[in-house]
């Protein structure tokens, strides 16, 4: 007979594991999709241990058998993209026998700093951080270095710090791809730019790349930017509000909208829908979220940019383990963060349009064809 304490632990862990499996990436879902509930309970006991010794309730400990423990401090798990990053990251860590402590700050920079301090105090060998705020996270780097822990900035750059390593995609290229796609669809007329969070260095790079891509149209006065605003914390509702205000004076002469990601694109498209323009005004995006891919299939969004999460998550784990074990770390380039040129690994983004959905995100296993086209007759 199992004791009441063990039954309680099994129950809690089963719920946590099953919840995390929903919507997860290919590496994890393919392994778990055929498991029975009994198997999942056994899996949760052998592979997942809730760290009840933590002072913070939202630190989860994925304990395997290796000597390396990675602290993975995440911004948020609200978006599908980041759920998949986490799951693929954990699957790769398991493959390499690396333990992982995961935190999620719910978009709060001060909470993330506290969580990082807790991870450091728990003795992680290396910190991997998806910063909520690239400026504020410099404090995390300082505290980590004081404890002899190196830091790998994941997808978003930690600025003005002695950051050790950075892994991301070529984010200026992401912006270029967005701008090029819009220029092709809208060679002249009024356009709007909907940016991401002004505290996220990626948002600045996306905008820079987009503006460079459309500079020819701007210089020849064929294109005119009638709105150019960032969206605090990448909030779709702020993108919606800004686009709605812009449409109040430009409803009849707006020709296209560059949105920094799929979340802000969803807000922009909602604003367009309310004035009967969704599907009539080209809108860009980025992240290849399921909702965006569905909008592309339906003709409501022009394009998105797919950044293969499997590649970045797996490479990040490999880098983290090598950092912890003082082994050579593959980079290949550097990125200036305001304080130094940070050794960086930059991966290649991929344009996704209505014409190549099946040859990109479906072929790669990122989303299924049935899910993408479920609203298309």
C-alpha cells in the first residue's frame, strides 16, 4: 500500500506533468502521446521531482542523473512558443543527463531577479535566462558572477553586462524578412509599424531590420509610415489599441502593417476586423504560432517568421553543459550588448507564407496540417 504522502505526491506530479504535456513540442509529445495514465504516473515519479525545499513555489526541479544542474529562468509560459522551448529544452537535458531547475516570472522583471538569486543559492552550475527586461537582467549577471556562475542569454540579449554567452536567431534578418514581404505586397502607400517591447533588444533589432528593408520605398516617397509604436511587454491588447487609434484617421488609406511578432499581429488584425479590413490589409508576424499559421491559411495574415525552436533549445542545452564543464563552446559570432562583444550563436530564421506552410512548419513537425487548416474549408 502506498502511504498517503506518496499518493499525494503522485497525484500532484501527475497533474503537473499532464498539464505540461498539453501543447508541447514534438520532441516531448512524440515520446509521451502513447503513454497511459499509469505510465505517466510512473514517468512523473522517475523523471520529475517538485522541489518543495525552494522558497519560491514556481521553481520546478527536473532531476536526472548527471552532475550538471542548469538554472533555466524563463520570462513567461503564457505563449505557446515558450512552452515548446521549455519542453524541448528539458528533453535535450534528459538526453544529456543534465538536471534542470525551471522558473517562470510571468513577465515581471523583479520576480525574475529574485528567482535567479534563488537558483544561484541552490547551486546551479550555469544560468540560462530568457530575460523579461534586457536592461534589468544585468543585475542577474552580476550576482551570478559573484557566485562563480556563468550566464547564457537565451533568444533575448541581456544588455550592459559582462554576459558570457548569447544564443538567438539573426534578429535583424527577421525584421528584414518582414519588411521585404510587406514591400513585395505593398510597393507604395501608407503603412504602419507595430513593434514589440521597447525593453527587449530583439524588438529593436526587428524594427531596424524592417526599416532597412523598406528604406528604398521610404526614400523614394513611395511608402509612408503613418504609425510607428512599440507594444509594452509585447501585449497584443496594446497593439490592438494603437492600431485602432491609427485606423480612426487612416482607415481608408492604410495599405499594410508590419507587426514585430504574431501576438502583436493578432491585436492588429482584431482592430482591422472591427472596421471590415481583416484579410484586406497585409500584416506580417513572427514566431509561427498556431494562431498566426491559421490566419495565414485563412488569408488574414501575410506571413510569419519561423525560428526553429528545436534548434535553439537543443543548442542552448549543449552550450550550457559545455559551459558548466569548462569545455569549448560553439559560437561563431559576437553581438554588442553595450558593455562588451558577447560570444554568440545566431541561427537562421525562415519565412512562412501561405505557399510554403507544408514545406516548412508542417514538414518540421512544428504544427500539424490538420490544426493549421482546421478553419479552412
